[in-house]
C-alpha cells in the first residue's frame, strides 16, 4: 500500500532524488524487521501525498544500503533526515507522531 509519491532509494538515485532535489527531502532510514519503522510508514505516506510539491519523502533500507547509513552516522532506526539543498537540516531518531514530525519539518518548507 505504499504511496507512489514515496521515492525508494536504490543507491544510484541518491544524488538525483535527494541531493539535487529542488524541494526538501525527508529521508527515512529504515529496515523491514523494524517495528517502529513500520509504525511510522503510514505517516510518511500521508505526508508524501499532503505535501506533494513542497516535500519529497524517500526511503533508504539500511540493510541494503549500509554505506549511506554509515555516511550519515545512522545508529538507530528509524532515523529521519530532512535534507534541503544537499544539507541535513533536521534529524529525528525514533518513531514520532505526525504532529511532532510536522513541527520539525514545516519550518524548512517553502522558502
């Protein structure tokens, strides 16, 4: 039931879909076996639909892309990074509710 707006990072699309994105990208570092990761997935799908055009949502499976997780010092999952202009603006570790997530992300949208 994944939203078609959520970008799955396969490694070769990291530069184009995240670093070169014209809108901020909320990157979800997750794994299939992670319960809290599965718990926030519907929230991220909702955001990808609601904020389409002002925010992109991307997912990185840490088991498949250990190098990316290592590059950003991901030690716990889920970890969400808001990347804007190729730079990390916000880091959120652990599952959070939608309002807490929006509180951290919205100040970085639309400017």
